[in-house]
C-alpha cells in the first residue's frame, strides 16, 4: 500500500519537456473553476504535479503565467477565425468570423475574460502584442475585402464591437443568453 502511495505522489502529471503546457492547462482550469480572483500560482503547480517554485522557471511569476495564457487565448481566437475558408461572399465571411469569435468566447469564457484584463497582463512580454494582433488580422482582411480598400480602423472597430459586445453581454449576465437573439441574426447586421 505504501509503495502505491509513493508512486502516486512522485509520478509527474506532465510529460517530460511539457511542463510549460501543463502549467498553462492548469492555469486555464483554475480560472475556469475559480475565476481570475481565485487564481493562484501554487494551485497551478499542484495541478501540474510540480513544486510551487517550478512555474518560475518558465513564467517568472503569476503575471507571466497569465500573460502566456492570454497569448495562448489570442492564438486560439486567431486559429478559430483563420480556419474559415474565404468564399466569394466577403459579407458572409465577415459574419462567419463574428460567429466564430462569439463561439470561442462561449466555449472558453474564463480565458476570454483574461484576454481583456490589461492590468493583469504584461503587454510588453516578447511576442504578446504580435499574437494579439494576429487575432484581429482575419477581421481586418475581411473588412478590406468588403470595402475593396485597405481596412479602415473605424470599420474594423465597428465590426469588432458588435461581436465583442454580444459576447460580453451574455458572459457578464447583463442580458441572459435566453433573451439574446441568435448570434447568426446579430452578425447578419455586420455590413460595412
């Protein structure tokens, strides 16, 4: 029995060389269960099966880990929109991106919330702004295809505001999801 207990206690929960990903997975699970206010670096380390000091090797501190997790979120958002194949109808493409944006927010609400918490993140971290910008490039390109001109920042912000506002209204409980019109009806209004 003691041998079984010792093997469980010492068995790592991550694969060798994958500690960074294991800690990011643990951080997303923690904020998903406890919210950002309940986040703790110690709990992430515990869930990854490593010592409380181990996260410092990859992230330095809690802000570093949260910044890396937000960057992972922006990369996931970019992939969700980049995955959509352009069609002959740029308005339909923009609407599909809007629906993908909201679907991402609904599928990973805690991560989505973290991505917009500027005070909790180190926006100067190497690569952070590049990955955040990558998430908006598909939207900008879709707007440009509609207008036939280089993407206008006003048009981009207008389109982004519709989908981001919709997601925030639902996630924050300002409007219960049952009372919101379907996202497909809302994104049909995305006409630049």
